[in-house]
C-alpha cells in the first residue's frame, strides 16, 4: 500500500514539474518598467520559481570597495556575532541530533584573520538573521541599497530585514524552508543553493530530533527543546 502511494505521489510530482517547473534556474535582467514588474511577478513570485537576476548590484559601491583592507578599515574593532561549530554545520541534524552553534561576539578583525587562516577544529560563520546589517554592520550601509525599488515594486512592500552573511567554503546552511521571499546578493565569492520545488514537500520525511548546542570547546550539550525537521 505504501509503495503504491509513493508511486502515485511521484507521479503527481513529475506532472507538476512537466507542467510549470523549469529544469534549470533562469537568468533575467532586473525588472524596471511596470510591464516587466508584472511579468516577473506572474512568472516567478506567484509560482514560487527561483530566478537569477542580473544588474541588481552593479551600481553598489560594495562591489568594488569590499576588499579585506576596506572592510577592516570600516569594521576593525566592531563587535560581530559569529556562529562557531567544529564542522561548519550550524542549525543542522548531526548524529541524530539537531545541533545549534555556539555563538559569541568577537571583533571583526579577529573574524577576518581567522577566515584567511582557518583553524582545523572550528568554523566561523556570520549568519545572524535579525536584520544584522542594520544592527552590526551599519558602517557599510552607504555601500549598498538596502531598499531596492525593483524589489518593493515586485513584492509590494519593502524588505523586512537586511542581513550580512560571511564565511568560508566550509560553512553550510542546512536544509530548511522560509515562510517569506528571499533576495540574495553575492558581493564576493560564491554561494551554492540546492532548491526543492514545493511539490517535493511530499517526499521530504519529517521527524522529531533532540536538540543539542555546541559549547565553546566544541562539545554538544543537550537542550530542552525538540526540533521537528527533515531527514
């Protein structure tokens, strides 16, 4: 019975993919005119289809300014909140537990120094999602456009939060879903996304996991709460 149901659900997923989900992420220019805004909304936002948008940050000073030297000059002794794990997996399921990172405040220059000379036994990652650009990185505000007009036109509202994320290639964001739209701008380096269409929710198995949190020594400490996540 379960195998029949699984096959039926796979059939539904395949039909939906054939119907409207592209096999590759499309690349489009930043929508500007009213007709482009409407077309963009209907094609991507309304259907929950991811898209790469060119031209969005070409005029940001950050694109040319954000070298290590410049960031150090602006943020040198600024206290920033970093997530620390032994393996780069924060807010992730490891060894049958949902593991939270150890968090601490350090000077930005200390973070930058360790990113350039990483330690083998820990990974640092700026991953705050509490409007961190405004709270911890406001000294860089003149280098970006925190309220792009095209975004306001497409979504019908201004951005709820602007975050600043920074790490090395070992930092991994675990599988999750967001209850809101995201606009992600890559100023330096690269970011790889693995995306599942909404119809694949049928195939993602959920279960409860005990929660643990890394301490400053990289050891896991059990927590009271229980996390409901996918395997």
